[in-house]
C-alpha cells in the first residue's frame, strides 16, 4: 500500500482507508476556507503543474487549474495537439522532461498503460485525470459529495445504472477500501472488468453486486448514479449503444422505484434524454452540480497530499 507515500494518485486502492478519509477531511477543511473568501492559504506558491489532455474536458481542466491557482500555484494546459504523447514523443521521455520543469503532472489519457508509464518514469507525483480504465479523482469528489449530503459512507447503497466503464472501476476500487454497498446495473456484455470486480469482492469490506435489472437494483438506494453510455473513444458506437442500453435510462419512474431518500448523481457531461432524463437532472434530489463543484475541492486535497503539504 502506498498509504502515506508522497508520489502519485492513480488508483483509489493504492491507498488505505485512513489515507482516503484523511484526504476527504482535508477537502472539507480547505473547501470551507475557500468558500469563506479566505485567499491567504497558498501552499502551492512557486509550484507548477503540467496538465496533459489526450481527450476533451471541462470539469477536470477547469477544476484542476482553478484549484491549483487559488492555492498559489500555476498550471499549464497541454491539449491533444500540443505534445501528442506517444506519437510525437515517447511517454517515458515526456515524463522525464516534464519532471524537470514541474512539481506535478496531471494527465487524462486513453490507455491506462500511459498513466502507468508516466508514473514509472516521472520523478514528480502523477495524478490520474481519467483513463479508459478508471477515474479516481471523480470518485473522490463523489465520496465527498456523499459525505456532505448523506453524512456517512458505511451502510449506504450506491446504484450505478449504465455501462460498466471507468467510473464503475473507480467505484469498485473505492469499495475495496471503504465499506458501502455498491451495485452496478448494466446490460449483459457491458459488465465492468471481472478482475476489478473480484478485487473489490476479495477485499471483503463492501457488498458488491452486478445486476442486469435496474428496477430491482435501485430499490432502497441512497444514490442512483449515471454516466454516458458511450465514453470518450467510443463515440462511433453511440447509436448502437442507444439500442442496447434501452431500459437503462434513469427517469422519474426509476427514481420513484429507488425511493424518496435517493439522490441522483452523474459525473457529467450528461446527455439529457439518453442515459438520464432532463426531469431527473433538474429534480430537487439531483446533486450533480454540488458534485461537479466538489471536483475542485477533492482535487485540492489530493494535490496537497501528493506534495506532502
Ligand atoms: N466528469 C469529468 O471528468 O468531466 P470532464 O470530462 O468535463 O473533465
Ligand atoms: N465514462 C466517461 C466519463 C466522462 C467524465 C468517459 O470516459 O467519457
């Protein structure tokens, strides 16, 4: 376990429960400070961060850049055409060059191997801003949002409805560290990675279920969670997926089945009318915007952690 180690934030289960909860506590503390208007806490003064994006982004780019700069640092955005990692230049060279300029490398990439290669060759902390495999900073923000709205983690039931994708893998890896009840309701053939499901089950602390029946799955949920049916890199499958995923749309009817205590969450961007209805996104039980805001606060705490601040 990396536990209290200083380098990298790549998978939630690289850390122990105590460290994850400590990072979330820190997020709450620094969020309160920033919300109070206090701008005197500048732990990243004189620090710089490269942000490599092989894919599009709104939340990840803006929340990392804003958070790092509010805490005194300077972040540099590198879009898909800028460094063309792995094409114009090998990933291991990118890692070693950027390590000589920057204090953190944050990257959003296609292949998970790319983030592992960055981590292997970088001498500064690498933060995973989404890969085809996982999205750990998103799930840290989601955990923070659940603590704020539900007040606890243990005993909660999170039901993800849709594709068994990178978001699901990060939920599973969180469930390997912090106890809760996680259900993934997905069409047959779109289950999350079997090894990751096994890992979460083997950890033996959370109840993990894979279901093909969203109505059965959501009963008694504290959170109903949705994501796009076609992730970045799969957009050419969007039409086909719309057919296969019929019956997995989160609508008012499904939220009624979930029950009155259920919140709706979505990592965004949402395709309204596809995986979720407009009515659900706009409903009083939808907490998608506080959730999006928490990206910045969770990541601030992650950056403080990896820099040992
Ligand atoms: N949720 C999320 O990562 O959003 P972006 O793709 O806009 O960064
Ligand atoms: N599963 C989505 C998440 C976007 C934040 C994707 O990878 O495109």
